[in-house]
C-alpha cells in the first residue's frame, strides 16, 4: 500500500469540503498515513456499541466518537486569510515551508 504525502499535519485547522459534514471545521487530532485518513475534532460522529471493561474503567453502552475522514475530503484553513485553501510548497531560508495558494502566506510557524 502506498503512503500519500499529505500537506495536512496534526493540530492543523481544516474544513470538510465533501460528505455528510460539509462546511464543518475542526482541529486534526490524528493522522493515519497507511490509509490516507485523518480524525478531525467534532466532525463525522459515529455511534459505537461498547462492551463494559471494569479493568480499564470503561462503562458499556452506546458511545459517540469521531470517525476518520479521507484526506481528500478536507482542506486546510489558512491562518492568515482564514479561507479553506490548497497548499503549496516553497523553499524559504533553506527549508521547505507550506504556503497558502490564495494569499501566498506561510502556513508553518
């Protein structure tokens, strides 16, 4: 299986551009590079039936939690212009940085 080099990283703010939760935005909690998926905070909730496990102090029942989304269904929100945008790469001061395609602002800190 091939891994996709995605320009989206953990703790980035992203907006969902396709699917049931289109228009919602949130922070990236986890990236799963093997399947090109990521988990976004507050987006794509699913109901999960969980067995009780007293050893790990888990109560049983129906639990709602975030499921993963495919990377192609989200776009990064530029911290400078605030728009959902595609990401470019630029060589700046000897290192590659991520750049907003709309305002040409640097996304990396």
